[in-house]
C-alpha cells in the first residue's frame, strides 16, 4: 500500500514538473506579434454581405421544413403527430419528451422569420453600399 502511494505521488510530482517546464518552454518559444501585423478591426460587414444569399437560402429551407406537412421530416406537424401517437399508445414519458421538443421547434419559427426580415434589411444595405462604392 505504501509503495503504491509513493509511486502515485512521484508520478504526480513528475507530471507537475513536466507541465511547468512545458508551459515555460512554450511561452519562451512563442514569438511576439510584430507591430506590422495586420489586425482586423471591422464589423464583418463585407463577409456578411458576401454570405447573405447563402444564409437566405438556409433560412428559407429551414422555415419550409418546419412549416411542412406531417410527411416532412423535421416539420412541426410531424412532431405533433408523433407526440399524439405516443400519448395514444400510453407512452407518457415519450409524449412528454416529444412535447418539450415540439415546444422548442415551434419557438424556432418566429426566430427564423425575424432573422429573415433582418437579413433582408442587411441585403438592402449591402446593395446600397456596393452601388455607392463602385460608382
């Protein structure tokens, strides 16, 4: 028993020493950033303007799926049907789980719709900025 505790404590000490030495070596070998290094300080508008069409497609696809009929995987209607089936079968735990999942999925719809409206405003802004800079 004593040999085991000595072995464990020596391993712990060795690990601690290697950890300190390793971080010290890593700190000394990391070069300091040069003064001429370019740093981005913008708000990401250019990248957002570039990605806006893809984001719009993704939002549209997600809303279309959520608002689909009961046969569409990932739709609110399909999840409602599953929760009803679980309740009818007497699987209360499953029905509870699916109802909580359903509440979350229903809350996604207004959030995604708001993002779509916001993105439309961003796209309008991007078009106006692009037209003024290219003229």
